[in-house]
C-alpha cells in the first residue's frame, strides 16, 4: 500500500528539481531516482521511530506504521477501519481530541497537541502529535498524524518540576534567610525567613539592590566589594561566612551570620547568601558576659573591701608593733620590720588582683579616672609619651561597659607600646552624634600589611570582640600621615543612665 | 595600755584630759580596731567613739569630737551622706576620709563634700597620724 501524499503541494521536495539542473551531478540524479522508486518512502515511514497514522474523514484507522504496531500491541489488520477515538483515546480526553480533529480537517495547525494513547495492555502513553489534513484535487480525504511518544520525557519533566517545587519549598520554609543576587547586586529571590528577618516582602525587594539590607558603611561600599570580586576573583566572604550587620526595613541594625556561595549557571553569575539572625545569640552572649562581669565585680569588691580591709588592719597593727619594739630597743624590731614589709607586699598583691578583676572604680567618673591612670602609667612605666584628651568628663554608669571600654583602650595602648615603635600615644574621648568615641592614636609605623595571627592581630580581635559585646563599632586604620588610629564608637545610651545602672 | 588589746579606756571626757578626741566611723571591724590602736598609740590623741553606720555616727557627733575619721563605704550607708550632714549640722567638726576607694576618682569629690583630707586606706599605717594632726591644725574645711 502506498502512503498518500500530503497537502496541495504536489512537489513535496522528493521529486528532482526541474529547471535548475546545472547543479545536478550524477550521484544526485541517481539519489533522486532511488527516492522516486515506488515504495521507498513507504518503507521509510514504516520504519520511522515515531508514530505515523492515517485516518479517514470519519476518524477511522486507515493505516499506521510498524513502530506503532510494536508500541500499541495491535497489528494494523486487527484494528483497520476501527474508530481511533473509541479504540485509543480515553473517554475523558475524547472531546478535546475531537476538537483537534475538527481543526485539522479544517486545515488548521495543531502544534503541540498532546494526549494519552491507550495501548492494548491498558497502559497509556503520552503522545505529542503533529497533524495535517490529506487532500487530493477534490479536497480533504483524511488526516496524516505524526506522533512522538513523550511519556518518558514528560515523566522526567514532571519529576523535574516536582524536584524544583520541593527545592522551592525547602528554600521557602528554611529557617535561614536565603537571598540570591546577580553580580550587580540586584536581588533575584528572597525567601520567607529573609522576609521575616528584614521586614521586607519579597515583592518589595526583588529587583532592588541588596545594599538596602545593610547599614552604612557597608551600604556604600558593597558595590565596590562585588566589583572587586568579579574583577579579581578574590574571595573575602564567599565560601567563608562571617558575622556582619544587617539592617531591617525599620532601620534597626542587627548582627547576622552571612555565608555567600557563588553559583555560575549558564545565563549569568549568581550569588546565594544564607543569613542567620544572631540577635538572640548575641543577646545571650552579652547576658553571659554581664553575669560573669557581675561575678568578677562581686569578687573584686569582696577582695577589695573585706580582705583589703583586713590586710590594711594587719599592716597598721604590724607597724605599731614594729615601732613599739624599736622604741623599747628590742632586737626583734628588725624582724617586725620585715614582717611589715611582707604584709605591705601582700596588700599590694591583693589590690593588684582586685584591680585586675575590676579595673574601673564603681563610680560613673571611674572610667575617665582609669583612662587617666593608663596614660600616667604608660608615661611612667613604658617610657612613651601618653596623654588623655577629652571633650568632657564622660560619665559611665554601666560598670560592665566601663570595664570593657577600659580594657579595650588599655589593650590598644599596650599594642602601641609593644608593636607600634611609637614615641607618643594619645587617648582621646570625643562625644558626637549621640556617640562616645574612644580613640587611641600613635605616631608609630602603622599597621602591618596583614594583622594576621601574630599578637597584634590577636589583640585586635579581642578589642573587636569587646566592641561587639558593647554593640559598638570598631575600626583600626593607618592614616596616610603615618601612625595608627584605633577607634571604638559606642552609643551614649549604652553607657547607662544614673538610674538602675 | 597595750596596742593590741583593743582597750577603750581613753573615751571619757576627763576634765584634765588634753588629748584630742577622734570619732572613728568604719564598718570593717578589724580595720576599726587597727585605727583605734593607731590613734591611741599617740599620747595626744584619743578615740572617743567607734561606730559602723551613719546613724550611729550622727549620734556620736553630739559629743562633739575634735575630728571624725570617715570611711566612704559603710555597708549600705554612704560616707558622703555623713559628710554632707556634718557640713550642715556640725560645720565646726572637721572630717578626715580614710578610704580604699580610688583617690583619683573620689579625692576632689570628698573635699567638695566637706572633708579636709583623704588618706588612701592602704597608706593609713604611714600617713594617717600626720594627716590627723594636719586636720586638727587646719580645722574644718567649711
């Protein structure tokens, strides 16, 4: 049986082109002869790896190829003349398929038509059809349908969609904020946890620059970070993860952990940031610090008041005893003098321990006095010219804060003494914009290129940690003029008020 | 009279007694005893009372001592309260502060509150007696 030719276009490209024979070589002419051989195209269609189906105007089966015989389990002879719709189409899809059929008969295109085709064993295969009306000179006589079995493909597609949906659900319900940005900083996705954390809805921020989620100075500098990474490939945060500051929609700043990974899909570079709000952890850390500070304070107070008092009493009585023995010309006077000397030493040790535990006196003016003490000791002991300059006598009511600030300044000054090769250092306390700035400046050799794992680096980390506990910002830089400036800026409200501090 | 026996014999205002009378306000017992011994080791000084609270100190002031030794930390009480009360009610009685608090922080404030001098506690053995004499010579700061 011959396959019908389709459409009005008699020249289906299989005939040798007439007229332009000048390009024909001998081989091409022979090839055309083979193509024109009766039954050749029939054989091709018969063995094609797709369904080739011919239906008459009543949608009855006229022909299908061997491929479909194998696929469906029916021999053509068994079903020839049978209704395609009844035999192969499930009732729930019948009306849709009929509509497609009508459209095909009317000469319309039916691109992408798909339906389930019922096989002999009851299984169903999903088939993607490309249909065309078959016409002769008097009009349409039937339909030629070419079908591709897309069951496996659509199953894979479904699975992919399912996987994507599951991934989306994971991202959506994750406890961590997950934000993806493009290489220019434009936010592409923003999950629910991120919405909760930052107070912005995804609709509000997607398409905006990720700068909106961070406070100054990061906000102004972020473009530069991104550009630096894109240009140099240098990784400062990518793949590392670290504590940074985030800013909520209402302007509040909060500590968060940010881990950035770089995804390089085919279309463009994407960065994924996973953020965790550390407010609660920091709060706990602060609480623990406060508890341990209070414990230290109690201990110091006790050492200072109780043991210190007793030691002083012993020292006074010892002096009196020594004097008496001396006046009476006793040979024991010398031994008593030694005793008194040792008592004094012990007394100094107790005072030293108490001062170590609680360097700043409990009075609001204690911090400034203690800072003055740092300057004086540095002058006297370290042989470095050191002075304290302050706008005003700053009162610090919160003892924990006062002691941290003291230690921070002390560490900065010690760093100067040990590492800076400076001739002078200055401690400055400046009050501006609702903040108290504690600056330690020196005229030394400046910061080493990288404050790495050395002792200076460790000192910086400790200072930074302290500043973190105070919710203060901390910066170290070497001005072009030389030297180093350490700056810790703490909000005045952190210093505590007289009441309840 | 022994220096370590804690005797309290010098307190009575004897007519013939020319010794200057010192009221000791200190809540630390061992310290109070030591101050007592230190003062009474001087032939011209006598402890006329030893108390540990502001209320007791105010009661002791009625006996009009020549000088009051004031500790700033008196348990729950504050030595400043005593200094200020003395300034308003007994302006003629001089006060000398003996304290373990940082003189750098409290020195000026103590003087502003009316004390004549501030002796750090750990230096009391060496400096207190001469400071007492200095205050007795100078009189009250008010």
